[in-house]
C-alpha cells in the first residue's frame, strides 16, 4: 500500500444524534468494516476477477450472518449468484499507414471473437484541449460514449493522453458482453489513417458473480420492501503509481457498503420495521451495473417502496460536515421525507449539485428508478474535484470516519418513517428515466 500522510479533517460540528442511533452505529465499527473492505488483500475487488472479489463477498456475508439477517426469499445463503459471459482479449495486431502500432498504444473494443478489418472503417478524433480541466475524465467519458455507438471506427487519441490511455486499456481488458457487435479501435498518437489492417482474436468465457443480500422481514407490511444498497466491487489492479497498483476503493464504494452493513445492524437492533428491509451489496457496478440489473429482475418493482443507494460518503460534502446530496431529488418527494425525519438536527440533505455529471444514472439506483421505484443515491463526494476517484490513491487514509459515521446515522434516522410504513415516497415517472 502506498504510504500517505493522513489527511486531517476538522471534526468540529459533527452531529451527536440521540440514542439509540449513536449506540448502534459507532465510529469504531465503521472503521473496522471499511478498513477490512479496502485492505490490500482485497486486491481492488474487481468483479471480473472472482479470485479477488469473493473474499469481500464472504466478509459481507459473514457480517450479515452475525447481525442476524435472513437470506432473500428463495436463496439458501446470502449470495445471490448469476452468470455473465466475459470477453477475454487474446491477440491484437494493428497496422496503420504501413506501421505496426505498439500493443500499449492500441485497444480494440468489440464482442466479436475474430476481427479482420482492411476497409470501410471510419475515423473519429479525440484531440487534446488545454482548456479542459480534467483531461482524464474527459477521455474516459468520450471513450465510454463511443463504445455505445453502433458504428465501426478508428478512434485517434492525442498523444498527450498517454497516461490516461493506460487506464482506458485497463477498463476494457476483461469485460462483459452486452450484445453489441461493432468494433472500436482506439489508437494513441496517430494523426491520420490512409491504409490499415486490424486482426484480433478474443474468447468468451462464463463466470459466476454474486450480490450479497440480507433481509429483515417486515412485521405488518412484509410484502412492501425498502432497499438499502451500495456496490462492493471496484476497479481492481491498475498500472502502478509510485509502486502502488491496487485500487482499494475505500470511498468508492467501501464507504457505501459499510453504511449498508451498519444500517442492517441498527435496524436489526431497534426492531421497528413494519416493512421488509432488504440490504444488498451489489457487484459489477463499475462495469455496467450488472448486479443491480439482476437483482431488479428477481423482485416485483411495484413492491419496492424506496431505495436508499449509498455511494461515496467518505469525505465532507461541498457544504461541509453534516450534509449530503441526493441524486434525482426532484423526481420524487423522497428527499423531503428524509429531511422531515431529521427535524431538530443540523443535518441537511441537498439536491444533487453536479447535474452535468449525470450521477443519477451512474450508480445502481438507476435500474430500479427505470421501473418506477423512488430510487436515489445519497453521496457526499465532491466528484468534480475528487483527485482520488478511480485511482490507486482511494485509500482509507484519505477518509473522514466521523463524516461517514454521521452520514450513516442521518440516513438511519431519516429512513425511520419509510421503514415503519407511515411514509411512502411518490413513484418516479418511468417515462422520464432514460
């Protein structure tokens, strides 16, 4: 693990909530759980590497068992398993203008097992623009959008993106099938394409993945569900920076997964849920939300009253301590209900201040929101300036444990009336969710 000078955050102003929330949600336990999930021996929790992520799944399942949760109906264990076909690149040879492109400067994104291209391929250019503040995010966003396009094309990436190109190749190493059969050939440092050939082979192999799900059955409304979720996968092993290659994902999203575990502990202790509460740690959020998609297919969405998805609560928000934001705030009265339940405290839930980031669609809430569920993500991350996001530097030492603990306590209190069955958020209009 790369050694950091621990970031110091002022902890003054952190709310001390009334008992029993302080008793059952403690900073000591929050620290224990998040340190375990974000440890180096978890190897970055890549969903494409079962030998790495399974250790995290086992830890979460053991926590659920110790808390006293029940498995989801129809399951014998806390693991909700499903299979996905994974693409594994084998060979790639790209020749442009008579010159063979070095392997580190070429990336093919396709689901075809065999590729042989010599004509009828268009060209797209991603130039370098000094006016762009976050060139890394710009390149990754452009690349991901292009891979959703249905055309086959060369994508010429300016040489200034050399370091970011390594990360892009990491994302598209092993990946899951989605049904798209077009080809995108990303090439670094080439400015024009006069003639070319692209030859490649890939294999497709099935792997077993698993969400981790635990349940507290409802007392009087057992067929109405409230979901608390976070994703426990991260981006795995990446090119080393100063000797560190493990992307620990402490904030993203060990912090959210920790919240799910601690909320389960809290609600199991206080025993006031008339509705059934489902606690789920999703897999494969980072590579397409496959875990939440599978989970949503196993439930009747009309029975899901609300979804509290928790993503990156490791640092104070732009408003400082005792605050968080809710994605899609305007789509239901979910946020208003939460704030009403926090009357008498200093904690504030705000609308998402980063609409340009499309955060509502970038986490596991979106799947259930498309089905009409009041499904929102709660976060404190300053995503526009977070220099640790999706890097090997997202480590426990960068987090503020008091902020995490306070946010989890606020979520616990704010959810009380929904869990108890006295408040029901308005449904999201499915027609407005793309």
